[in-house]
C-alpha cells in the first residue's frame, strides 16, 4: 500500500505531514512530498487517518505496483 498525491487538489497547508511525518515531508513552500514508498504495517492506521483527514481529498491509498525504471529489453526479431 502506498500514498499518492494529486497536487492539483492540494492547498499546501501541510496537515498531512503533521499526521504522518514518517512518510510525508514538506517542500519549501509547504506542499507535501510523498515519496511513494511502501507503507509499513505499523503506519497504516496513521496513513489512513491522513488520507481521510485531507480537507481537499488530495491524498489516496493505492495498492498499485510501482513502475520499474529498468530499461526494457529489445523486442525479439
Ligand atoms: S492535508 Fe491534503 S490539502 Fe493539506 S497539504 Fe496534505 S495533501 Fe495537501
């Protein structure tokens, strides 16, 4: 499970980073930086609370697998 952010909805007041400082940092303007790391089991409750508490519904939990950054192998001939 990971947290995702829709930056077009975020108001940048940083409430989420107060709830979940272990996973959400703020940039120099106060907007959250969501690293996309797997949420440890011990932080799942706080992560759900942060998502529910976001006043702009800018956060979500997802179970999507992160896309690989490894180069694709060439197609067979
Ligand atoms: S709580 Fe929601 S609106 Fe506020 S900074 Fe975090 S993501 Fe943005």
